[in-house]
C-alpha cells in the first residue's frame, strides 16, 4: 500500500499539541512545547527538564519466502527559532518580541520544520545501526515597509541534530520480533528548557512498511501468535496496524496509544492541534475570538493563520458537518449513523419508540424488577463515600433505563428518605446497575412497611 494512506493519521500524531487554542504566542500554554514523542538531548541538565533521548518499539512479523524486509520511516519536527529584529538608525539590529510593519504584526516565535528520514529496506535476519545527521542553519529575511525601506528582519535558526536508528530482529517460533529504536545523540549540553527543546526531536513516530512479510496485530493477535505478541515490549512508542482495514503491510509506531487502523474523522475539516479536542467546540471558540486576538494568532504561526482563516470562512453546512456520528462497534453492517435503531439515527426520538422506562423491567437474581419494585442496595461498582452510605438501604425502583451502549441502569429513590416523593417528582434519582440490587420479595417486612406508609 502507499504510505500516503497513513499520512493523515501520522500528521495528526506529528502535530498533536503543536499549538493550543487560543493559538496566540502570548498565551501562557503556548510558551512551552508539550507535544508527545519528544526525544530530548542526552546531555541535558536536570534544570532543563529535557525528555528522555530514546524510544523503542517491538513489532511482530510473519516472514515470507525470501525472509522479508521492512522500510523504516522516522518522522519528527525540528524546532526553528524565529527571531524578529528591529533595524536601528546605525544599521544594526535589535531582537524584539514583535514589530509592526505597515499594520502587519511580526512576532518572535519558535516554529517547527518537518523531517522524514527513510532508510533502505532492512532485512529481518541481522541487526542494523544507522546514524543520520539533520542539518542546522540560519536564514535571514528582510522586512520592508510600503516605501521599500528595510525596517527589520526575521532571523531563523535551527540546531543540527544527530539521530541513531537501530533494528534488532529475533526469531520467536514462526515469527520475527523486530525491535526498532530511535535515539537523539545531540552532542552538545543543554542548560535550560529552551535549549533542550531546540535540540530535541518533536512528535517523533515511525511508519514501518513490510515487504514479503506481514505484521501481526499486537492488540488482537491470532491465537497461535498470542504468546509471541505478549513478549513484545514497548518504550514510549506503540505499534498498531495502519492503512486500509484488513491490510497487514504497514505499522504506525506512535508516542500515543492508538487502536489498529486509526482514522481521522471524515467530518474534520482540518487539523486543530489541540489535544484531540472536539473540532466543533474549538471552531466555535475560534469564532468567539476578537479581531485583535485573531490578528495575533495569525501572526504567531502560519498553521495558526490557516486555522483562523478556515474557521472564519466556514459555512453553515460546513459547521453542520462537524457534528459527530455514533457507530455501533458490534454491527459491521449497520448504517454509519445508526446504532441498532432500525435505520433511525440514534438521536432521533423515533429510535426510542420501543423504550418505555416506566414499564420496562430487568431480571435480577431470577426476579423481574420494574417501577414500584423494592430492592436493597448493594453498591459494588463505585467506591465513593455516597455509595458506602447507601449500602443496605431499601429503595423503590422508579424506572429501568438503557443507554446507547446497551447498558442497563435502574433509577431508584430511598424509601426512608423524607423527600423521596419530591425527588421522584423532580426526577432526581440514584442510579445503580442491576447486579448492585437485591430484590425484596412480596410480603417482606419492607413491603408491608411501604404499604402502610
């Protein structure tokens, strides 16, 4: 398969946390990178709070007739300092936090440069050790006003990086357990947090393509591979099958735990970077920003500018497209917007036509429990203080309810609560699972006491 099919998910991993709402450099949470997959410099001082320099993933493969091979792609971001400098009368330049040029604001900020290191196809018979250099450098861009006068410049700097990639295959029964480790070997010390960040690999992750071999799911391995899969160990990088569902030739090794065949929701109009927040919520938040705030966000980073422009230009139909869909994981043939509701969307009142909480019942210990039944509470699923206080209390069932995940919940009010009738009238119920209830048989002292009251 083409690696391009995996890039949408890989890019989401790469830029996760890159820039947080409200996407402005002045926002406190955007003054420090906090992304996943950070491989820090090994010589970072303790005061720099540098991340560990290494990650390693182990995946399982079934080799083909020729023994098989794997193409390794390491993707990451390299921090690039963008420093705005004001031109002085003597021709020198002074670093500044910001500079207005004909009403357009230029900000000093740490950008990122995307990198991908691709190694030649690596066989599954012997270990490999590869050292790669990532260039640093400095570029300068003049800032001119409408009259053509140079009023400043933007200087961009990035440090060189050194990356070591090792592979180590081990035969495990009829499978090959392949270890892939990545280490930042930046040779210079880093004394503070900024220095450590600028010498780090950010958002580092792996894309592995198999040739004449097939990857085995470590989340749901076949029975015959379960023992070998259980011997795979991960360190800051977790491999999942990626690409078209059912394919076994690509693995995404990510610094966050994903499921096999992860996808970016088709409703998403573009990346928002903000810790897997819901697109619709973030879009609405962007729309509430003032023009001054949006101007600063646009000046902060080109990717922030793209977010602001996209949200500002979103149509009503585009906004509606952001509404999520609920899919039934137990019904592969169900329509994508239904949940076992006979074709009606799960949120449509028609889907609840057969649900009647006031008359529905549930069988508990062979006894049918419904509205009006008396039960003794035996809380076990939760362990908060309120549950402990309610243990052994007698309660009256007011409704039996089902959620969209197929779970059953029993609503009750306490019999001895003086405000039980008010709670029932207002709908303020306590909720328990059926296995947390003990049905009280008809004719029990509790039933007689309830009848007298």
